[in-house]
C-alpha cells in the first residue's frame, strides 16, 4: 500500500466533517484553542506533526510554498517566501492546508510503518513521497483548473484548511453584532480568527453568507445570510 492514498472524491460536507472531527479531538484532549493567536500549532501537537523552516528550492514547475513528508511527520515551510514568514494568516492557511493533506490523502498507519522500516534497514531504498504545495491560499486555489487528480487534491486540502480555521460555529460567534457586508467588520473577524481576508471571504462565499461580484468591492448578502 502506498503512503499516499489513491485519489478519492470527497464532497464538501465530508471535508468539513473531517475538519470538525479534528477540532473536536483537540477539544477532547483539552488543548485550549487560542483563535486569535492561531490554532494550528495546537493541532500539530494533537496530530504529532512537526514543522521546519527551510529553503525549498524551485523545481521545474516553479515555486514551492510548503511540503509535507508523511514518513517524517514533517511539514516544511519555505523560508525564502517572506510573506509566509510575516503574514500570520497566510502561515496558518499553509499549515492548515498541509494538515488537510495529512487528514485526507495520507495512509497514516503506513507512515509509521515506513519509519519502522527505515529504522530496521539502513539499506532500504524507500522512495520519499511528499506533497509539494505551490498554492496554499484562497487567492489562487479557485483558479486551479482541476484537470488532474493532484490539482483536485490541492483544492481539497485548501477547502479543508478553510473549514478548519473558520468552522461554522466559530463564524456564528464572530458574526454577532457585525454586518458581513461591511469590509471593516470582515477585517475584524479575519483578525480574530488569525486568517487572511481572502481566506475569510472565500469561506463566507462558500457558505452562501455573502457574495462579491467579480471586479467589484461591493459585498452583498448571500442566499444563506442570517440577519
Ligand atoms: Zn498541497
């Protein structure tokens, strides 16, 4: 069995459920989720995953933002990308995206098995398989043409990231006393959840709470807007 699962179609609802399960797991393990400071480091603890800042060189397809190497339980963030270092929301989104790959696309038992195998045999030539992620924000993920299964997996990981960082119940809390058609209020919510404004807008549009027409800055109430 490969460490990376064959491509599977997941409906949005299933991806959301999987993200909620992880949040519940963190809650059950008594990990206090500090939303304003970003929740991903708690979740990495829950999953026993590590992060590392390192230069990831470009390959023939261009820049790589981050990668996950399942057998090492390691997420590497590209320290050459200054925005990734300086923008906490983008950093959160990227780590949550990699957690998405871990939860959706990786045979986790197989990952542990591989580590044992490597420890047992120094001569074993185990091919290191990893996800190389080029787009880890909402700004460009919707532009992916979803033609190949790798791209669909990238979309799934990013959708998972949105559900994880902005769960429905948390958005309901944040919207109290606010008007989602006012930019200032949206920026305040993005700040409270430690996400980028693009993360938030994409998520709210997906939920049908708001919509913004292309090329416009005007925010409209979506079909599922709750006053
Ligand atoms: Zn990815």
